[in-house]
C-alpha cells in the first residue's frame, strides 16, 4: 500500500504501552513521522509483547497484539529511574515535536515526565497525555471496564441475556482517534504561534463523547437504550439479521422509506402498514417475521445480485479470513519485519 509521507521530518517520542497510546504513534509513523517508543527495561518492555495467542509460538519475542499497535517505530528499552537512561530519554525529548504518554496518574511526576519538566527540555513540545478516568482518578482503566462504566455494555447483547463485550478494545481505539485529532490541532497552532500545547484525553470522556445518538435519545427523549442485539432503536429494519436459503447470514440497514419500498418490491412482501419508518419501528417483530420468510426463500448470491442492482443496503456476515482475503483489504496491508518476524497489519485508522 502506497502511503503519503506527509509527516516526514516530524519526531515523536512515545512513553506509552498497550493500545490507545501506541495507536497514536503508529498513525504518525505510517505517515512518515519518526516515532521512538520508549519501553520499560525493568519489566521487559510493553506488557502486550507477551500477550501471545495459543496459536503463536511461545518463543516469539512479540505478540500479534503488540504488532497491531506498534508499526514503523524505533524501540528503545530504558529504565527511567536510572540517571543514564533518563538522560537518554530526555535527549530524545529535546529533538521531539510531540511526546505521547499513557502512564498511571502520578507516574509522570514520579518519573519526571510531567509537562513542565518536558517543556524545559523542549520549549514548544506538544505534550499528549492519555488517562483512563482522568488525571485525578487512579482506577485501572482496561477497555472492558470503560465499556461497563460508560454504558456500552448495558446496550450490548440480546434482551434478557448478559451483556457482550465488543470484540476489539473500542474505547482505546476511540480515545486514540481523539488524541490524533488533538495533536493535529496542536501542530496547526504551533505553526501559527510557535507555541506548544498540553493535551489530556481520558478514555472515559472519549467513550462518553462517542455515545452520540444513544446519549441524546436519553437527554432529549428520556429513552434509556437497552440490549437490542444488532438492532437500531430509531430505524427498522436496521441491524436485523436474516438467514438465506443456503444457510448464509445477512444484515439489513434500511435507512429511508424509499429503500424499504424497494426492498419490499424485490422480496414480494406486502408493504401495507409499513410504509413509514415509525410504523416499522413500532411493528418491528411483525416486519421481521415477514422478511425472514421472504429472505429464507433465496440464496445469498441471488439476494446479493438483486440488492446490489437496486442499491438496497445490506451486509454479508463474514469471518476475518473472508474479510482479510478480500481485494479491498489486501490494499490496506502493511508489512515490516520486527525482531525477525514478518508481520502483516490492517490499518483502518488511515481511512
């Protein structure tokens, strides 16, 4: 994949581990920045190095998980409590445009990595600090904890059953996107004023900001979202799942009345009483039953053909092998050798 190296010449020093912080560094590295990741020599480096799958060779020096968030970086193992190693870290800070940190509250002060200290080393440094629940809250902030504390788990899974964790650490990914946006704003500010910036983003606030329509459904309409499986509280049929005659699974995402009428005509179902979205939401179960019967009469290939031609929004439920073997996904794979491993990554963050 050919990538625009727009950040060539930009230098970033990363005091970050696990996912959210490292994803920020990887984004800039992919676009040409020189990113130096400082890992804790005392603990054997980033903890995710050892998060090996059962299918991975236990002798591998890094896990696939680690590789997912550390593309294109130079890695230095340092003990920041050792004066010599700390001096080396500060030498990197002196040359850096941006410092990315996701340390536990209080650790930046203990390690002399706080904003005021780094600003003395580099006057116009952009200091980008990720926290879990904010700088005054020391609770451990693993992604599933954030999913619980910010309401996401209360909305996942099927009605009457236990919540289901999202299969990627989505809160970390969201917070990383927020941090990237903040750093880009800070770079523009520095171009105009010559001044650096202090940035602090918490996973908690990033998650709250991403509740979007579910938050406003409560704030404006008093609706508390509960588990609906893949369904949507405001639109139908949207997120509803169906099985084809050959045992494949598809999801519909009908967003307009026109799209629904097109769907009804293609499947030869009676649209009377379902013309408007408000009617479809109110009578969702009745509608789903009619659609299930109609869709179950046709193969996936047949439905794909007629839906594609008519512009009906639908999706095939594919596993990751099917997804990553797709020609569109092939264009997004990046390869590099890390400590003797040839590792392939998907980098959707660039889109």
